[in-house]
């Protein structure tokens, strides 16, 4: 993952921590992405066994995060909790 906007770095780290993605390392001198690092990360995801596990983990994560009904229920539950215990 190539984070360009402020919150994308956090999201990239979270995806890497969950095993659903890899974060592209930054150049320590200026924070930029080097082509060799981007290529190595893409190679790991697309051509190595590690990529299969990442794809599986991403699909499992999508079942939870991508479930609109479940996400709406979480919000409804939070609103109800806040109303009850304000």
C-alpha cells in the first residue's frame, strides 16, 4: 500500500498488521517511495506464496468491514447506548 494522504499511513499499517496487506517501505531520508521498494512489495504480493495468504486475509476482513448491514447495526447500537446512558 502506498499511503499519500494523512490517514492512509495509519490505514496501511492497520492492513499490514491484520495480515491483509503489505506496507511499502519509505525512504528514510525523505519519506518518499523508491521504485525498488514498490517493485519488491508488489512482487511479494503477486508472485510469492505470501500473496495468497494476504488475499485470503483481505477477503476475510472484507466480510466484516464490507458488511453494510453489520456496520449499520454497530452504529444503531452505539446510538442506542448513548441515548440510554447519557
